[in-house]
C-alpha cells in the first residue's frame, strides 16, 4: 500500500525572506557578520579558509564568494543573526531595579 503524502509541502515552510533579492549584497552581508561576531577581517578570512586579500575584496565588492565559500558564509550569517537578535533583546529589556529599603514591603513596620 502506498504511503499517502502530506497535504502540506515541506518546501512551502521554508522562507527565503532574507535572500529575496536577485543578487545578494555580499559586502553588506560580510560586514554585518563581522560586526555581529565582533571579529577582524583576518579572523573572518582564516575561519573561511581564504586569504585576507580575498576577504577584503568581498567587503569592498570587488569579488563575491563562490561555492563552498558562500555556503560557509551563509552558516556564519545565520549564527551572526542569532547573536544580533540576542543582543537587541538584551538592550530592549529594562534592567530590574532592586527595592530600596523604603520600598521593600518586608522592611516596613506593621
């Protein structure tokens, strides 16, 4: 007996909203990743397995990553995006104030 396929297509659940443009702006993407991860161009180049000059060309828009380089950059992008989101959340949440002696209900006389 054949297995009935689900009416929901798994591919429909995948969103490419961050990559809707026909051409990805690699200079902006690289700078965002580097800023979010707080690393240098040399550290990025080493992690990607490329020369510093090649990475610098990416950030300057003179060249674009190819093949596995782009895949590695994509993984780094999603990691950087997660870190950036966590940083934004921590900035938005107000710091908890501690009760002063007068405000603390446990210290008030009955």
